[in-house]
C-alpha cells in the first residue's frame, strides 16, 4: 500500500492532468527528469514516490509540500497564497544589494502577526556585514528575549540568520541546530528536532533545563531561520561577566550539595553497620 505522501503526490499529478497543465503522465515524468515507466508504477500503487521526485515536483509544478506531508492546505503553492507561507520581504540599498533586516524585541510581535505592510517593514532597521558569506542570500537578525537558551544565548544577543526555503523544511533542517522559528503569534529561538515528515511537527528544545520541550505543528510555522552568527555585548569586567560568575557559583553550590548528600549517605551506612 502506498504511503499517504505518495497518494497525495499522485492526486496532484491527476489534478495537473485534469486542469490541462500537463497533457500526459509521460510529459509529467519527463518534466521532472523521471522515467515514465517508474511513474506508472507509482500511479498504480506499486512503489512509493522517492524524495528526489517529490522535491522536483515541488520546485517545478509548485506542489505544496505542506499538503503532501500533512494533508493540509491547497495542493499547489499558487493556490495556497499566504495561507501557508509568508512571502519573504527583503530590504535593499540604493544599488539594489540586499541588506540584513533587523527585528528588535519591540517589533517582534508585529512581525510574527504578519503586520508586514510596506510601511511596517521600512520601519525596521537594516545593515550590512563585511563577511563575504553575508553578501549572497537572504538574512535577518533577531534580538534574543528571555533566558530559555541560557547559557548558550543571553537576553539581548543579536542572532544573524539565513532563510530556510519552505521546500527544504522537511529534509534540510539539522537536528539540534539553533533556529529562529516564526509562528502565527510569536518568534521563538530554539534547538530543533525535525519530525515534519513522520509526525508533522517540530520539537523545540531549550538549553535552559527549566523549560520543557515544545511541539509545534507545521500549520503554525510561518518562517524558519538558521542561526549563523551571534553578536553579543562585551564586558570589560576582569574574569567574566556577572552572569558568568553567578553561573560558576551555581555550579559550585550544586557540586557541594551532591558531595554533602554522599557524605550523609556514608554516615548513615556507617552508623547502621556499627
């Protein structure tokens, strides 16, 4: 029995034929550089559609990957419009070169709620970095809020991130890398475990053990940004910042508490034996 993804892929193939966008299954296969006889086996339910064929279908015919993997939304991205993915707006300078748009904490609520009309977007600061890696592609920077990623990240850190194309969400994310996840209502900075193909959600993991993991359904995801660089404040205090010292003190207290517990257990055992 074919997988649900293959079944939906065939449905998209049939829709393209019914609408006259492709004249035959052979034309569909050749457009995706795939053997027509192998496509025929997929249509008959004898084999599953391989990942590479699905990727080419998404790229060439704009098949909606959310529909394929989750069964949600329209079959094609042209039909889905803004219901599934935000249209990525970029900032450019006078010569047309793309710049890094910064989303400070104060603007994150509006950004997450898609209040990104031209006036809102123009109000966001933008800048360029000299590193060659930032000269090509789309980048955003986001300010860190809260302590959920402490000690890796601190509140006020600025994260420079590269855009992740929705076509790459299912197979292009790196487990346990740090991403900025834009949802319908908020902006989250978390490590990610990619369960989109099997379970239709991302597992969001905090570095601060106080915070529990969060499962985010694919329908809630608007944008994904991979963290490339962190810009943080510099402290002139000798021996590290106050936060570093507090973290070191906390670690020392934890070790001493464990040692005292072991000593108490040893004393109890010694008392019982004597």
